[in-house]
C-alpha cells in the first residue's frame, strides 16, 4: 500500500513532465502528417502535369520532387 501511495505521489510530481513529453510526441506526429500530406500533394500535381504531356524533368523542377519520387508515378 505504501508503494502505491509513493508511486501515485511521484506521478503527481512529474505529471507536467509526462504531459510535456506527450505533447511533444503529438506535435511530432502532427508535423509528420503535414509533411506526408505535402508530399502526396506534390505527387498528385506531378501526376497531373505528366498526364498533360509535360516532360518529366519539367515536372520535377516544378514540384521539387526527386527522380525517385517521380518514379512512383504511373501515368
């Protein structure tokens, strides 16, 4: 019983730290999601440009995608 009270007290003392860590992890997850969304958007734009007949090099320059990224696109 003493152990449980001691653990509960420590959790209360370090609750702010634990929450800060959780918030940081959540923020990193949000940033990663935004980054993935932007990448998907660029791939969609490049796909449209290629379907319209734009050269791969021009689509790459317009979107900032790498050649490996463009290789994912099948038009």
